């Protein structure tokens, strides 16, 4: 990895033309002074992957690290839509809306047939209470 020592400042590069004692990372909207030595981290590659870059001011040493956080982090990142792209975010939003529609239509069907089955609402209540109690007592 090489650093461009020219004084031009682009997004994410060091601005060497600054007269400040601390390095400045120039972005599109503002400039933020960073303490020395400083580290810049980016989390934009792919689900469950992490990359970081560090520049030591005194020696000019540049360190770059890329690591995977495993399959559980991969599934968690997909669940949250983190680093998965626009298509995946739309997919999980549409899927969440479909789950909401299925839930509401299911409750309408239960309401329509509840007058013929006396056990409908006690079973619905148990279906809400049991998972809530499990979450309350077993999730820390």
C-alpha cells in the first residue's frame, strides 16, 4: 500500500497541505482532525468481513488488516442488512411486509372462526404468552 504525498485532498486521503499539528482526513462535507497515531476503519466489504487501516504518523508505517468474523456474524449481518447491498435490503423489507400481511390476515381468519371454536382466543393468548415468558426468563 502506498500513500500519495501530494497536497491534493480527496475523499479518505490525508491532507498534507494543512498547517495543523494533527492529520486531517478530508471528506465530501467536512474535515475532522484525528489524534496521532490514528486508525481508520471501514466496514463496507461484505457481510461478516471487517477491514481496517492504520497509519502511524511518526514512522509513516501503514498497516492494513482484513478478517472474517465467521458464519454467525454472516447470518447476523444478513439479518440486519449490513454490507449486503441495496437488493438485499429491499428483499428483507418486502419480506417483512409480507409477514405483516400474513399475520393480519391470519388474525382476521381467527376472528371469523372464533365464534364456532371456543378455544381460539385462549390458544392465541398462550401463543403470545409462552414465547414472551421464555424471552423474559431465558434471554439475558
